[in-house]
C-alpha cells in the first residue's frame, strides 16, 4: 500500500472531505499545540476546485493565525493525502450557519469563544516598537479591540470589569484524560494541588519538558478544574506568543492601561511556551511586572516551557529567580507502559476496535511525543475506515511511515542476548562484561543501554526472562537503568543517536 489515496476529478470535494481527518492527524504533529487546539482542529474543509482547496474558519483572527503560522504545513498535508502537488490553500471565514456535508459533527465552534482584545496577526520580525509600526499600515481583520479612547472611558466607569484575555480551552484536556506515569507524576501532582488550592500552594508552578509531552494538557486541566469548583474565578490561558502579540497591539493602539487592567485582575494565569518571549526586551519587562503584581497579591501563576528556568539564558535573571521560587516539575518522555496506556485511552474514547498488538506496535515505534502517538492512532483509524480494512500491524506499518517513528518493529526472534551483543559491539566492550559485575563507567553505560533496549524492544517478554540474561538482576535495577537512559538522552544528543542506530539495526 502506498499510503496515499487517489480520486477522480469529479469527486474532488468529496475526496477532500474524506481525507481531512487524516490531514488533521498529521498536522497535530507538525504545528504547535496552541495552533492546533485553538484554531486548526475546528477548521472545516469546504471545497476542492481545480488546484484550490478552500477551508473555513470561525473568525478572521483564526484565519490570520493559520495563514501566518500553518499555511505550508496545511498545504503539505493536503498534497500528501490527495496525492497531488501544486495546491493552493484558501482560508475563508464561514458564516455562523455554514454546514459542511460530511464534516465531523460535535466539534465546538471556535466562534463561541469569548471575544477578547486579540493580538493582530501576522507579526513581522523585529522587536515590539518596530513591529507595531509595521502593522499600522495593515487593514484590521480581527475582532473589535479596545482603543485608547474606549479604554479611558472604561477605566473611568466605576467598578468596570476588564475583558478577560486568553486562548480557548480544549475540552478534552482534563485531569481525567491525563495518563500518569513515572515521567510526569510530579508535574501531575503539582497541577492537581494548584487546581484544588489556587494561590495557596506551589506558586508559581513551573512545568518544563519537550514538545508534545503534556504540558499544555495540564494547563488546560487546571483551568477546567478551577472553573468547575470556582466559577467566579477569572482564569486566563495564554501562550508566550499571544502575550507578546497582545502587548504589541496595545502599544500600537496606545491602550497599555487597558492591557494591564486585563491581565492584572486575573485570578489564575496560565502561560504556555514562555520561552517565546525570552529575546523580547520590552515584552519581558511587561511580563515581569504583570507576574509580580499577580504573585504579590496571592494570585496563582502557572508557567510552561520547553526549557527549565536555568536554561532560559536570555530571560531576565529577576524572572528566572521568580520562577525558581515555587515548584519546578519536569515532564520526560513516557515509558512504554505509559505510552500504551495513552493509546488504550484513545481507543476507548474513539470506541475503536484495535488489537493490543497494534497498540504495542505504535507504542514501541513512537517513543518521545504524545501528540505523535495519538495522531498516529487517529490516522490509522481514519485509513482503516476510508479503505474498509481492519487496523492491523501490517496496515500500521504502511500508513505510519510519515510519522517520526524512532524504530521499526523488531524482527521476530529478537532476544535479550542479541541486544546485549549488539550493544557490546557498538560500545566496544565484551558482552560478558555487560552481564557481569564490572563497574567501569563505559561498561556500566553499555549495560544500562542494553537493559533499556530490552525493555523497549521486548515488551512481550517477562521481566524474569530478561533479568536472567543479565545475571539475574532484579526489576528495580532495570527501572533505574531505564530511567537513567531516558534522562541522559534528553541532554546527550550523541547517546540518543547511538541508541537510534542500535534500534534500527536490531529492527531489521
């Protein structure tokens, strides 16, 4: 199977409707969580005429955001699944009553999101003042914003409540749908405590980890939980990019007073991808003062970043020290058991008939990104439905090659002894030393890599059998070895590449 679908000229629009879910599954791994969850997931396919695909969005803000941040990714996904090239993608704002035959039902219309002072997009390169100047000549296509005049009149009205800024929340991202494993247990516990007692514990809470590991999910879960238990609390979820764009807008419109009112009367402030503002001096200064006002008045702040506070080198030292004053929790790549549990939850949510063998294949193949993991299963199910065939391991091998698969499925007959020998050859040590008691640094690393690979590549084998191959070492030793290698791969690109080469060689 080629992994692509072919359709006749007369069925172009119907073809677009059939493959759009496949495109979304692929795009979920190619764009940022904010772009996908807030804008792309609600986009609807409208028509495919000639070489032009027309997509519909709920408002001008979503259109400008996607045109400036996701246009190339959208076009590439469409060309792949429609088996063509040279497509043009047109994004239009749909009237409220627009209904697309065949489009997925049940998606929440993005137009239901609260109207707020939205940042104008796209943003040209350059710092705040220069960017604001460049944007002054652009026609406004975003929702109405507060100007300096209206801001003054609102400030003058006694007891006026400022508009709540922020991005829409994903209804699926709750604590109930978050799968807890060894790599995210502290982050989950911290987020739960914050949701139960905002402002009283772990303030600020700083979550960090690679892309697609669940940081955004936890931020949304905190917001949903607080809104359920404290509906009067003003909860705002923003990204670092949103905050920067919003601030530039306020500068351009001379509405910084209103901007500050909006943010400084928030009760719970959830900020995603804080690393985005690291190099923007004016934005960092404004963020610092906003953070201070909220923190000193006992309001809850939760920050998420791809890097730890100490690694945000271009961030002001004052901000880094503030971040470090609360709880810092990292989120690492999920282990095999957690990955399979995530897939099982997806299977249950979709009501799909997928065998455990298929889930094990996907969980073993995609190891470092939860979005890619879920997207792979979604894509497989979509192909299975469109092609009218069951979702088998063979089908998964054919259609999931587009994803960043870390390794192919292991060849039948792979044994712990074969893995130990391959690692010994790679590290230049004897296999007998790996299974022995030699505590040399290089031998110890090779031993831990071999244990890690056995656990990842041989999920169906009993721990006792694998342990016997390593001189009857116990389960605790294996857990320590696996956690060490997971951690080292995050900071040592050379080791990560070595393990990748070993996986590929063992999978042939």
